[in-house]
């Protein structure tokens, strides 16, 4: 058998909510073991003994590492006892964090049966944000501009749409507006007071390369201002001037991943200082 075939293992994630917290944690850990292939089994909404029995049946059928976030002490005890019997690692994913907080704050945590409902509310908030962002992509602004949390502006190929979707997945209702030389921005964007508007730019070389690839994908043989570096540089300068006039922050995405760009925007969102309206 070839030695370069990655070994595989089963990874069970048991949660009384959606399981997305566990999935994210598992992904972060999994990349450290690229030579192994993880076969993930997510067991969400485990809130009763019957729910847990179904999860345990699968764990027994395909044993592996077990991660869990459960509030109910009885369910935790049953899960851990079964894992001990099967000689499987059983990891309370949030326990190290809770222990650190308890030690630092000098106060124990207060597990609540309603804790999962907060996670559910967060899940539906993100779904609502995703729907909003998909409906208000590429200049389709909402009738009431203040319905948006964040609006991204930028010329073509500055990652506005993927950044909008990533922000929506974090729960932020995000719209985006393409900036085209010679075309005024939407009037309602000028009057936005309680919405964070962020300009996205990139280096002219990067945008030219991405646009050139885009042209080739669509079997267009001509090259015009869309892929001309000097024309792109002029577009970028216009974007900077527009944002400066309105006091909108600008982020250069040239060397940033979508996640890094979104993190910078979220930081701006939380740090923003909107003027207080007069009464």
C-alpha cells in the first residue's frame, strides 16, 4: 500500500445547538494534521436522552474523537461514560475557556437550559443577514438605507461580494455598491448616517491581473480600459477621493484574505463613532 495515502479518522461533534461552534473549532485544529483525513459526523440539537442515544449509536458504529458542547449535566454524564467504556477521547470544547474565565473572574459559570436558544437566535440572525446581502448585492440598495449594517463600495474586482457574504455569515447585513468612473453614486448612499460605509481598493497590478483573467474566462479577446493599468490606477484614485470626501474608511485588500478584510471591517464597525443626532 502506498505510504503517501493519508490515514483517516472519525470526528464526532455533539451539540445541543447547531454545532457550528464545534465545526469551526475542529476546522482550526484539523489543518494542523493535513496528513490525516477527518470524517466528520455532526450531531446537532442533542437536547434529550433520545437525541443522545441516536448520536451514541453512530459513535459506537464508527468510533473516533468526540467533541461536545452540552449544557444538560445528565447528557454530559451519559456521553462521557459511553466514551470511557469505548476508550474514546471525549472533549468538552468550551471547558478550557470556561475554566479560564472562572479563574480570572472568581465566579463559576451558570449553565442555563436556555443557552442553546441564544445560539439558535444567532443562527437565524445570520440567515437573515445572508438573505439581505444576497438581495442587495452589486448596487441593489435596500429602500431604507439604514436597514443595512455595512455598505461596501469599490471598483470592479475588489472582493466586494465575497466580503459581503462573509460579513453576512457573521451576522452583519451587508450591501455593496460598485463604483464606475463617470457614474454618480446612489443618492441614498450620500445620506447614510448610521451605516458603516467602507471603501475597498487593491493595487492596480492585482486588479488588472484579475480583470484580465475574467476577460479570458468570458472568451473576450479585446483589451480596453477595463484591464488597462493606468485606467485602473485612475479608478482607484477616484475611489480614495470619494471616500475622503465622505469620511469613509478605506481598506486595501491587496494582501488580505477575505477573512482578514472582514475582520478589519468588523473592528471598524465596533469602533465607529457616529454623530449624535440633535433632538
